[in-house]
C-alpha cells in the first residue's frame, strides 16, 4: 500500500523524527502537514515549519506548514480544519511533538512538569480528538504515537518521574484510543526506538556529539512508520512497537545503514522492555 495522495498531519515536524517521517511519506507522493511552533530560526535548533515544507516539496510531496502549539485547543482544531480544507481529508496522524526534562522530582520545576504534560499527554489526546471525525472517512486511517511500551518498571520512573509519567501518558492514549476506535476501523499504535536517535534534542539534552555518534538516524523510525501505515487499520492496532524488532519481522536485515558511526557502540534508549530482544541481524 502506497502513501501517494495520502494526507499526514505530523506534530513537531519542523525537524528530527517528525520531519524524517514527513520526508519518507513525501517520497511516495503524500501530502504532509507540518504542525509545529517554530516559525523563526532558533539559535540551537535547526529548521522551521517553512524550511521543512521546502524539504517536503523537494522530496516529491505537497506541504502545508502550520504554526501550531499543541497546548492550544483553538490552534489544534483550526489546523485540523485547515488540513481537511486544503487536501480534502485526513488519513494519518503522527503525534510526535514532545517535551523532555530529566530532572528528579526534588528539583523538577513544576512549570516544566506542566509543560511536559500539556505537550506530551494532553497534546496527543487533543490532536487525536479533533482528527477522529475526519479519520473515520479515510480508507486506511492510522494514528501513531512516538511513545514507549507500557513497561511499568521502577527503573523507568525513578530517575525522572515527571518525564516518565508524561511520556507514558502518550502510551496510555494508545491503549485507550485503540479500544475506543477499533469499531471505527482507525488504527492506533505506538512506535519507539531501541537506541537513542540522532536529533537536536538528544544532542542538546543528553550528551552532545558523543551520544550522537552512538545513535541511529531518524530514518529508521521513518521507515518503520511507513511500514505501519501500510498495514490494514482494522487488523493492526493497539501495538507497542520497537523499531528494529518490528522491521526485522517485516524482512529488514540491514540496520547498519541507520548508524551514525558504526565504530561506536549503540546507546540504548529509555523504556525498552527487557523481554523485547534486539533482532539477531
């Protein structure tokens, strides 16, 4: 199943994983809505909704850059309406926008805690809410969260309880919406990387150039997402997917091409369950 002519609404798509998913879809001729809040160049972060739109168009897709803060209900509702008005419908939603702060509870600023919840959990729920009436009309509708499996282990919470709660909130949206929307034929799934991914957020917040070299590129998630979107929405839903394990099951054997620096050992990401082993390849 191709993404040609399909319309994707991707939050946080001005850079990183969101942009990679958009570019992957664009290469198949998709319409890509870049729903993000970066309109002006940032000193530490590459890309804006407008530079992302240029890349989407150059890759072969049609782009609609929309200035959207997923905390603002009016902005979200308006962006979904503009998407449908522009492209005539909506096929896929990618809830990628996310905030991260790894501070332990004792020193976590409550404004940062609120921000993570407003963007990660509430933003995911709200974007999905406004998309549902339009996804119901699509041929093979999908909602995808960039969020982890619900592996409720102490070790995933103790170092950064606030962030973990906010990120698992996105996964709880998957759990609930998969059941709620199954009768409507709308697939709802989660996708999460086994390793750290070479994005600006990882570089700036988790360890600079060294951790970037130990990471995989965003393209692994983009390719995995495309495989998910090709699945029949009535049959493939409620899944918590680790990128390489899923792709191996789809016949992918070469993961070396996603490595930033093959000479450096890969850095495991947060939240990967122990009972989901890496593919032997």
